[in-house]
């Protein structure tokens, strides 16, 4: 099973790319991908899920 499967699923379901999350975290996309290789702490996951929610809300505003 993939590490951080919940984060990967949430990003995919919301149409958010890893590069967009990485941009919000001020890191590169390869760094983001490497971070996801190992299970993140609950605090790190919460931060990334909040970013996914934020990006998803921005995306919905653009299409409205």
C-alpha cells in the first residue's frame, strides 16, 4: 500500500496536482514527492489536507 494514500486520494479527488501543494509549501515538486514516500505525521497531514481544501475552494471559485 502506498504511504499517505489518504493525501494522494484527496488530491486526486479534488483535481489538485502535487506541484500545486508543493508551491503552497514553498518546496519543489520532487521534494513533495519524496516527502510522500514515508508516512507523514498527523500534523503534517493536517497541514497538507488544509492546503488541498484551500486549493479546491480556489478552483471552485474560478469555475463559478
